[in-house]
């Protein structure tokens, strides 16, 4: 972690492998010009957020990872399959378009992360965890037909499955062209 800064904007996540990012990018590039304007995300930012921590003291993050790492070891690898998609908060009020999927074996990891982050003083997650990769942030409300078009396209998408063997603590630096993510700590699951 950067010694020059005492706080960083941070989150815990599973990484998406480069080969799957390439598949997502190809699929995204085939659909985005058929839909209304949006801020389409970049492959460098594609990950599966387990918990957003927000602006956090670096000393607190060091303590969190020191406590969390041994608790995660032995939870086992997570098998992820991305397919389908949707919108947050909902298709009726779309603000974020995403690709979803399944993450076999993730329940124990998500529970452990939740318990340790709360124990460290972070706010508990209010919503249940869901597998999703943010594909676009809508600039304005899409029409019902555009939403349906995205959902139809997303429903036809399947990507190679992959295995996550670690939880990564990322720093998120907001930039004019989008957030820049840097891995700060890696915590193995096996």
C-alpha cells in the first residue's frame, strides 16, 4: 500500500482472467453500438466485487488483510461461469447494465469476508452478494425496447468458466476516463 497516502478507496474482489475479459470485450463490442449511449466499462476494470470498503485508512486495511487472509485459506477455489445479465437497480429503473453468472463455492468466502470486514469496523453489506461484471453505466434512461434488447442479448451470452483461487484487495483511483484499479494484497483460498 502506498506510504504517501493514509487513505485509499478500496474493495475486495475476485479477478476475471484475461481470456474471459477478451470474450466479454468481443461480446460488448458487438452490442454497444446497437444500444443508446452509455459509459461502457473497460476490460481492465472487470472483476467480481465481493465487498466495497470505500475510503479506508491504509493501516486498517493492513489489519483487515492480516486477519482475513488466514480465515480465507482453506475455503477452496471458486468456480465461476458468466452468463446472462440484467440491470441495477432493476430493468424498470436501469442505471447499470451487467453480465451475471454463478460462482460455485463462493458462499463461505462471502460470509467470511462479510464477518471480517464488519469485525474490522466496516459497514455490513445491505444487499446479498451477486455475481456480476459491470458492463455499462447508463448516461440517461434507456427505452423499454433498449432494455429488452440488452436483456435478450445478455441472455444469449455464455463465457468460458474460470476458477478464482484468491480474494484481492484493490485500490480504486477515480480518473476522468474511468477508475484505475491496483491490486494491493492477494489472499489465497487454497
